[in-house]
């Protein structure tokens, strides 16, 4: 071999070495911060899904049976509870579907609906400012009707079109069918 084929040796300056060390240190810190951030986001997402599934389910309104209170596309947060009260909005599971309705009667209550659509609970006329037009609607049960033990009587606010406890197909809802009661509306299309 000839001396011409030798590669000249290169020695970086102190500044170049320091700059390169800073770059390496920065890249390591950046990777570490990025991995930590991603890990935290994954944990937060998993916790959010767990909380949503176990305690605060989120549902989207489909249909018009609760208008004007709820509209198609509204997104609601529920609180898991079968301890419902008169007038509360709740989500119930019926034949693998979720129904959003209003609680009208509890166990032992006597429900009566006249031909004009006025609702009576235990003989008292129910004040329903959320109903725009009173109707008897789709009804194939006999009134007065007593709500069985551990069940609730539910109605949609849009009485003319709502399919609810007035129909023997749905009937009164068992307490274990209650998914939860509406806590608040997250999103409304209107």
C-alpha cells in the first residue's frame, strides 16, 4: 500500500464534542419525555374508559320520543343508579336497545291515563310542563294500572309517537334494566 491511501485523522474540537454531547443528551431527554407523556395519556384514557363504563356511561339520543327535552344527536352522561325518582330521565335496557324515558310511576303506584292524555299517579293529576301535546298514544294496557313490585312505569315526552310502558311489548321496566339516570347533557345539536 502506498502512503497516499492513508485517510487523514480528524480530531474534533472541544466545542464540537460538547455540542454533540448536548445533542445526544437532548435526544435522550426528548425520548424519555415523549414516552412518559404517551404512558400517562394511555393510563388516563384507560381510567376514563373504566370510569365511563362502570360509573358514568355516555349515550347519544336516537329518535324523537323525548322531544323537546332531548333531541336527536344529543350526547348525555348518565350516573349508574337504579334509585330513580318521579320525573327523572333515565336510560333503560330493553331487548339490546337503550331507551331514554321519563320515570312516571314507581312500585305500587296506580297509573291512569285518560283519553285526552292526562296522566294521574295515585289519583293526582301529574303536572307535565315538558309535554307539548298530551295524547293517549300507543296504548294496549288497561287503566288504571298498578306498577308491579321492583318495576317502574316510564313514558316518553312525545306521547303521540313514544313506545313506552303504555305498550305491553315494553311494559313496566325492571329495576335491573336501568342503565342509569341522566346526569347532564354534554352536547346538543340544537
